[in-house]
């Protein structure tokens, strides 16, 4: 294996749950612990997977609506309560991108991968502006390329977007890992394109999905660097 490509939202960059909790407290008068969102994200991903199963041609925006509905329902915010919070969440996102949390060690993990000889890039379903998001978070210069669905007009899980990344890297798909957080989008798409998928699983709940898992980007990067060191 010679290359590793990463998803962005939910993989390299995470939703700022503290800001969502602030909206919930302001609109509903309820306190939701930020830590509760770690488990709630599994419910969000499950809702997104179910939506994709019945709406395979849906846009990424509609899939994320399903994800957020599932995630917030898991912390007790559903139905009319969810709708009441939506304007505040959208306003917070317009003020500053909600996907704005980079977990400690992520940037250094990308640096270590490149230093160890791995080709490192990202493939993201985004709005054509993901490079600006990554630059603002100090990650863009730590990647060797970025493929943004909004810029190329193809969204995951379409294998063609992965093929673009493979061509950009100049490394065969069979020698490339793809790390993401949504099975129906990241695992299915990467596998269809011939890459080896890796699914983020911070709480160890995805052991029955028939693919490699890792708790986080930093842990997986450490494993890959160790492989190079041992060679």
C-alpha cells in the first residue's frame, strides 16, 4: 500500500457539537452534554444510511439533513423541537462553518504519513469550498491534493470521484486506502472504485460491517507509519 485518501467532514474535520448544544439550550432551555453527541452521531449515520437506501440519487445536502435529524433525535431533540432549532443551527453555520473541530494530533498525523512516504490526499462531498475550510483549519498544506465534489460535479459514492483521486495521485487504486465515516458513501464508493476502505468507528460498534475499522485518523495514521518503519 502506498497511498491513503481521507474524507473531510466527520473524518478530518468534525461538527462543533458545543455550538449545537448552545442552540438547543437557547431555543429549548435544555442542557445536552457535548459528550452525548459521540454516541448520537451513530444514530445520525444510521438515519443517513437508511435515507440513502430509499433515496439513492439524493443530494449530499438531503443526506446530511437526515443525519442531523437522527443525531439530534438521539439527544432528545425531535419533531417540532428539531424544527425550532434548525434556524439557530443554520445561523451558526453561516456565521462560522459548523465543521470546524479538528481533533488533537490530526495535522501532525498527516505530516507523519507524508514523512513516512505515504501519498496523502482527500476526497470530499462538499460545496466547492472545502479547500478554504481546510486552509482555515491548518490542514490544506498537509495534504498533497484535494478533490471536492462541488468542484468536479461528482459525489461519493460514485466511483468516478475516487478514480479522479487515483489518477491525481498516480498510484493504483489497489494500493490505496480510503478513510471515511459513512458506510453507504465512503466504504461502498471506495470499494467499487477498487480502493481499500477504512471506516471510522470511535466506539467500536461497526465490527459486523465487513470492512476494516479504526477509532480515529490519528490511530490509523500511527499504524501506517509503523508499517513503514518496520519495512
